[in-house]
C-alpha cells in the first residue's frame, strides 16, 4: 500500500504536490469512489482515475532536456493557443515540465513523466542548483551583488542564500551581465530578485540544473537523458 498521491506521481500524470491538490479538489477516484482526504492509501493494482483519466503507475519513465526558446510557454496546454514546450518534443508519453521558465526566458528545462523525480528536484530542501545568466538594465554594484547572495525579501519572505558574480559591465549600453545561482523555484524569482534592487531584466537564460547543461543542444532542440544521468540525479538528492 502506498499513499495515493505517490501512486499518481509515479504514474507520470503530475507531480506529488499537484496530485495532492487534485485529491483535495475532488478530482480523484479509487475503484469508482471519490477520495478527497490526504493519507488515503491504495494498491498499484487499484483502478485509479484522475480528472476522469485512468492512470498507469507502471508506465515506462522518460526524461527530456530541452533548450527552451523565447515565446514558448511552460505548460501542458495554453488557453491562448500559444506554442507550449510540449509542442517541441515528439513523444507518445504524457509528460510535463519540471518547474517553469517564463514566456520570454530561455534555456534548460527538464520534462518527464516521473513524478517522484519531479518532487525531488523541485523541493527546496534538496538544494538543487540552477544557474541563470541575466542581462539587466543598469550597472550593478558590488553592494547589490552581495545583497543577491544574502537573499532578497519577496512577498515578505527572504530568498535563500545564493551565488552571484558579474560577467560583464557595458558602460556604453548601460547594462550588466550577471550569473546567479539559486536552489529555489519561486514564481518569477530571478526577475523579482533583480527588480527588488531596481534593475530591469532584459534577457534571462537558465544555463544548467545540477550537473546538466545545454552543451550540444541548440535553441528549440532537445535530447533524452541517459540512464546514467537519471541515476546521478537521484543520487544527488539529499535526505
């Protein structure tokens, strides 16, 4: 017996957190009966439906690394009929992105049907490093760089300690190129960190997640992760 949200996550339908939301919202049935409370346990052989869709916890897992271009939304579907990251990947599996990148943000994005790995990579306690390169309007000061490293107050909560360094200062264009390394994934976090210091983000790209980089993957292209890479991701998860 396993917790229902874990079985849903293992099926690849969504992450464990999302599964918990769907259970509370009354969108999950087990053997025809509605389940709306946390702590419910089920067997892998039970008939489980999520939003009316039967799930298969034993489905083969797939893992993709995408170099997301600008002008593509990080969702499974878009009500404005914009191109989504799923439109860029050819697969017969039901996959979804791990975390998000804004419409105009580019770079590394992982997609999978492995809900367990999604939960591990997105939970702040596991401190998975993500490297961003930001082009900002204005000449950043060393004092503000230190503030980025120590944490910025956003919505009454301070961001965790980060790493930051100046890559380039362009006096003529009045802009700066900054590398920022964080291990959280709050909504629009990188942009808001700079904005709280008075800098507008002109361009933003995620260069890496943990040991995974964009090497050999052009903008708009993707590749599958190797078994070795998937195992290494799991091995880096902290207890």
